[in-house]
């Protein structure tokens, strides 16, 4: 634990969007306890938009570690990276917190001459030997199972209390207008967002089961299904739609920021272990999550009212992107998900009747 508060702290969490969301409560704890501290955040170009304008970071250092491969010019990509590192070094950060656990994240703090470099101890890092670049390794408490709790261990080592967990997100006035138009034009009423896409093939639930869930949802829960996805999800959405002949198939392609106002309006979210699922949880949108190769205890919804549907198997928690066992862990029946949705909706009604919970909004 440092003997005095730091005035300049650098957060190292480059990607992905769900992982950045899982880091927000730790950064918010610093902002809450040390309001005069300048916080910098290093993020990849494709995730920086989630931090810009959120107020959680005074400076967002945008880097692109993949630019040399994408541009085909190693020299140009290296120059851009060196400029970013030089800009970080000029800020004279006193401490860095490495939430990524990789060589590339730990190296940023070391190359920029930051004296206090905190990060998870070797057993808790994705690249254990990268802990050699850390000066203050931290081991989360045995009770810290969820990744948010493990991230919070780094600020607890600074003597800070990470609770209550808050998720500062950027304001989205333009996206709110766009989403309001979508909802009104579709005449959705009370609706559930169904997000079938995922970054890994092993996290994707079968299209035929998504179609069955959408067909049954209105009559069995009273909710209108709305499928969401990005440009990369178009083939998956088209296949789901083709399996719903005669049924109303509502879908929209959205940006990640548009999901913020959409989830605020939704009665429920259903999806796999993805960034949108993590966003729904951050917004306290009632959630039913479908889990296969990853563990819901570490990556799933953290609100006790939310539900994870998961079939534990001997090979569970493999975190494989390709499965040699025909993805048996994702062999989840639509009826199981319907029952989970009913259970989650009943918890909303119980909470409303007792007035024991309130819907939280992201910090401005």
C-alpha cells in the first residue's frame, strides 16, 4: 500500500469491450476516493470510444498494437506505437495498474518509466511470465471469484474501497434519439433483446434454438423479441430469420453505443458471454445469460437476481474457441431458457412489490 495518494495513475486495459466494462468499477473507485488524481487509460483504437466522454479518464491514450499487421507497413505501425508511448511517458504517471495481464500491457508501464507498476501476480495473469515487468504483484482474495472482484483487488491494494460498483459510461443523446425511433417504428411494446452473436464460435447458441425461443416468447412471457447484432452478425441473423416462417422476425443492427439506450428500454436481455451481455449487466437490465466454454462464476452476471443457464461438464471452463466435443456445453434447450426467463421476470415483480431494489443508471 502506498504511503500517500497518487496524483497520476495509468490504467492498462486495452481491450475487449466486455473486459473494459469489468474494469470500470476499479477505475471509478480511484476517481471517488482521490478526486484530484489524473487518470490515464490505455485502450486499443477499436475500444477507446467506450471511454472517451465517460469522465472516468482524464486522458485516453489510443494505441493500435495490430496496426503493423493490418496496414502491411511495420515501420508506420511502429512509429504510431512509439508516438503513443512517448506521449504516455511525458505524462509522468506515478503508478500503473495492469488489468490485462499480458506482456504488451505490462511492457507499457515499464517502457514508460512508471515507478509503481501494480498488476495481478503470475498465477492470475494470462501470460504469467509478464509478471516480471510488475513491481507490485497482487493476488486476489480466495473469495474473489468474479473478474470484477479480481480487478478490484488492484485498487484494494491501494487502500481503496471499490464498492459500490459503478460503471461510468459516455452520454449517448444521439443514440437515444435513434433508438427511440427504432422502438416507435417497430411498435415493440414490452420487449426482450435477444443477442445471438459472440466473438467465439463456441459461445454461439444454435440458430434453430434462437428461432424457437423467439417464436415462443410472446405467448409464454408476453414479451416481443427483438434481435440485435452488428454487421458481422448478419449471416447468423439471416439464418435465424429463415427458421421463423410465418412468425414476426424483428431485428436491428446497432452500434455498441446504441445498445445503451436500447437496453435501458428493454424489459429483458438474453445472450451469451459477450460484451453486450456485460453491458446489460452494467446497466442493470434483467439478464438471462447462456454459458458454454467459459464459467459464469467468473464472467457471468453479477447481480444475484440475474440467471446464467449453464450445463457443467467434465470439460467445462475450457475457454476453447474451437471445440473437439461437438459443443455439448451449448446443448441448451429453448424450454430451459424460457423457464429461466420466467424465473427472472418473477424476480422483477417480487422486487417491485417489496420496493427493495431500484434500477441504476450509469454514472455520467
